[in-house]
């Protein structure tokens, strides 16, 4: 288990009991699932017969009796109830909308639902799944609308309330199968299809990125044709802007007798503890009930709930562990904050001791810095005086040297001035400089040589008067 998966599991840790109820045409299936921190267990799954749809009063009474029988037989006292509806009770349609509709998608669908569903808006409950594609002006939203007549929901909810139960969610068989598959696989990001033989017909649910993108009712011939199943999946993927290479993974309920396909229930492995009497492969109609019960213990991924928010019970259940975790986080935060303060105090004291030890050395360094600043100031004064004398020497040379002579080099060092240049009569320069009160001991440092234009090249050194 990687870190991200572990973090997701920790966020879902809880103490909960979930009851999934899947209502079919002729029978109802139940599943009781519990969660204890991260441990999820299936305690019991069972089916009971229902009166036919043609006799609604008898049907509701038989549903009420079945709920009472299972609850008392399984010893389920307090649990979160999720009611699961079959594909035949639903009305589905797909819309393609511009991406700008996402900002107020629920409001847009309120107007669009009557256009694509043959019932008035006031007579249906609906949910939806969205998948986006593209960016900018080409972005689109593929919206799968899932609707159910309110009268169907009211009948079933009334039957449950007669035995003191109020469902927190109305889910659909495709969503419940998807939640079970996501629980087994750890997610539904790659395209995954679940083909379930439920009753007299089969249901094909297709998921991408954890969302239901298509749900089909198939006859026996279509359900047994693998090529037809793959073609149907590829068409649906194209309609929701998903391009995939290779066949789509198809999980089957029940497992194929020839072993040619994957069994959905077999994938649960050790993640779902099961009772010994359940067997290696439960009845197919148990799977939607188990998936609904997993959603009731906060293991839902698909996230379809057709029950309007105003009709959902409050969130009293399942808060114990999150509260404990929140308290633990606060305590750990206080402990961590206290440890930081203590550590900072210890570091501060250690630094104070080191400063105390280094204080004499610091004082000595500061004294040396002050002495260096004094020496630099004195040097600056001396250098400034020397610069002023140099200006005087330059002025004297400019005055004394004839106009037909010019200098190429002037150096002043160690109380001497050295000059190089060209003049018509270099020997006269010695006499001129000797006559200056600023220079003495004037002499050539090298023989005079002939230069260009009849000039003589000279090199003279003279000591300066301080």
C-alpha cells in the first residue's frame, strides 16, 4: 500500500455499521457490513421474495416484512441504511454541455432534465456524473443523468420507515457495483466495466476515473458476446471524450463457468472479511446490496445519491473516530509546539553560553578594529599631504620644461621623480631643473638618443625637496 492509498484509508477510518438493501422485481437482497477503524467485514447477506409489482400494497408489505426479518435475524440494531434501486427503475440520458456550465451545473440540469426525461421535473429525483474533456473553447462536459420517479422512492422509503429505518442514500445498482469494484481494486481510474447478471437480464456499467459514464441493460445474447461488449464500451468511451488502446477490463458477476473472465467478488481478497457460509461466490443479487452497504460505511467512490439533501438524515453517525482523530491531531500539535518551544529555549541558552565564552575574543577583535580605523585615518592624512606635494611638483615641471619638449613618463617614488620624454636639447633640461628650488641632484639615467623629428630621447631622475 503506497502512502497516498494509506492516507485515503486513514481518512475513512471509522466505527460504523452499514445496511445495503437492493430491491429487485421479485425479491429484495440485504447485506450487513461493519467497519472497525480500517477493518471492513461482511457479516451476512440474504435475499427474500417480494410480491409482484402489479400488487403494490402487497409488495410494500412484503418488503417491510423482509426488512424486519433480516434486521432481527442479523442482529442489526443501529446502522446507516443505503437503499439500492435496479436498472429497470431508472431513466438515464447523456448530455454534452460547454465547460462553462460547470460553474452552475446543478441549475443548468434543472432546466435540461425535462427536455431529455419524459417526466415532469416535479415527479423525479435525479443525480448525475460528470466527465470533462479539452481546454479553452473546445472544452466539453459529458453529463450522465440518472433519474428515478419519486413515487418509487416514496414507496420504498415508506416501507423502511414502517420498521423504524430511514435511508441516508438512494443509490443505483451500477453505482453500488462500482463501489464494490473500487473497494476490491483500490480505485476505478482506468476504464473498467462490470457485467452483472441480475435477475432475467444483465447490466453493463462502465467507469472511468471513478465515475459512472454508461449503464446498459442487456439481454442474454448480448451479455455473452465479448466482442459486442467491447464495442459497446469503446463507443461509450468515445462519447465521454476518452480514448483508450486495447480492450476494456470487464469484471463479471457471477464468475464465468469457463474461467474466461474475471470474477468481481474474487477480487475482494483479504480486504473484505466474509462469513464462512457465504461461499466462494455469493448470489449475484447480493453484490449490489454489498456495494450499497460499503457506501454506508464511507467506502463509496462513485458517489451517486438520488435522495435530495433535504430528505437525508443528519450526520450523527460515524463521527466518533473522526472526533478522536481530530483530538489526537490537536494533542500532537500541542506536544509538537511545546517541544519546539523547549528546543528553542535550549538552543538559546547554548548560544548564550557560547557568546559568554567568546566575549573576550570579540572585545579584542573590536579593539583591533578601532586601532586599524585610527591607522587608516592617519594614512589618509599622510597620503593627502603627499598628493598635494605631487600637484606642486607637476606644476613646477609644467612651468620649467620648454614648450618644444614633452614627457612620455612621469614617476614619483621614494622621494625621487623620474621623467622620460623628447626635447630639442636635452642637456638644457638638466640646468633648468637644477635651477628649481624643488629639485636637486638632477642627472640622466641613460644616454641621450636620437628620436623622430630631430628630437632627442632622454631619461632624467631628480631628488625632490621635502
